């Protein structure tokens, strides 16, 4: 008799309602995972889950609305999701914002604190809360850095650089338990909410011109990279920052 089919992997994608998170959730659902998408806006999550489930032809995606900067809310999220069993893949994608200078130091401090909360604190709380519930061995953690965190990009780049550093430290801690931790560092991917209202012709040209491939990226291409890091081909890949930027910033060993 053939061996029984393995149950679907249990995957969590934060910031999964829009942009890169939605594209990653769609890819994992299409690959057969059961996916929980997490974000602040319940209506957006439900709409995205419905679209993906229609595309893949099954109820692959469920939703959980949560403010990931609220420690108590994250504890409830993790208790609810982990009740169904260990987590196989955790994609800490929630984040956003951009570098802005305030009118004075007080406003600059507030804007910088908001950036830290949105990009770094959400990742730290999410990963730490899910950490005891990751499958051992075999779980995969994927974080979302940015080209801005690799080559420098103001305060936003500093936050994404912190994500890269966090990733490397976690890889060292979780490697002995058979868990891989890697970061994605996408370049210019305009078809996301991150760029809404900021896509002038000059802004596009400024970001496309440095690429070696002469074009912007697609959300699906970042999702493909996430699928690789979470797939069997990356079982011996950990502590890496995978640049997905069309050659706009060259890799360094």
C-alpha cells in the first residue's frame, strides 16, 4: 500500500493581507500549505483569503486580525494558532513605512519610534511568541529585510538592517534545534501598497536604472524566493540574507 499523504504544512504569514505578504501566502497555499494570514485589518484579510481560496480551489487560508506591536494580543494570537499543532513555516513579513524627517526633533523621534515599532518590534514579538511552537526539527523562519537594509536607506534602512541582524542571531540560536532562519531583502517591487502614492516616473527610473536586468520586480518573484527558503532545497541554508533585487545591489560573501 502507498504511504499515507503527509498532512499540509502549517504556515503563518504576518502582514499577509496585502502586497508581498499576500503574494507569499498565495504561493504557499498553491503549494499545498494551510496558511494563516495575520494583519491589523480584518476586512482586508478576509478579502485576501477569499481570493486566494478561490484561486487554489480549497479553504487553504484562514485569517487572524492582530496588532503585532501589542504583546498581549500576540500572546493570544499564538495560543489560538498553535492550538492546532506545531508551526512549520513562519514568515515575519509585517512592516512598512519610509524614512521621513520631522519638523523638529520631537517629531523625528516619534516617526523613528513608529518605524521601529512597525518593522522591528512586530517581528521580535511574533518570532519570540511562536518560537516554542515551531516544529523541531524542520521548521523554517523567513524574515523580511530590504535592499535598504543592505546598502543603506536612512532610518527605514536602519530598521531593515536590524531585521537582518536579528535573523543572523536567531539562526545561530535555532540551528542546533534543526530550525532554519533566513531573511529576504527585496529591491524595487512597485506593485505593492508600500509604493502607493509615491510612484512618479522619476522615482521608477531612479530605482530601475541601477538593476542589471533593467526592470522592477514582481511580488510573485519575492514569493518564489520565500518558497525556496521554506522548501526542501534550502534544508542546509540558514543565517542568510537573500537579495531579490534584479542586481540593483550585488551580493557579498
